[in-house]
């Protein structure tokens, strides 16, 4: 995981990020891979750190990023 050690979020933002993560993961076909969850989580953290607080936007950005990220 990328370095987010300096990121700090208030409880309401954590709740929004959790909702976005749960929603994004729920849209993935099974079996869901841990690398997919990690990518989504990193995207949500990065986007929230930039100031986004809309859970739908966080979810959408994470899924778009997951789709365009090259796979090994």
C-alpha cells in the first residue's frame, strides 16, 4: 500500500470512505481479489485526502481508476 501514514481524517469522513469502499467492492464480480480491494482503498484515500467527500464520487473514481490501471 502506498504511504498514507500522514493522512488523518475525522470520523464522518471515515464513514464516507467506508461507504464508498463497501459500495465499490460490492460491484466487483466474484471472486474479488485482494489487489482489487487494495487499489480501491488507495484511490479512496488519495481522493479523500484531496478533499472529496461525496461517497458516490469516491466510489466512482476508485472504480474508474481500477479499470484503467494496467494489470500485471
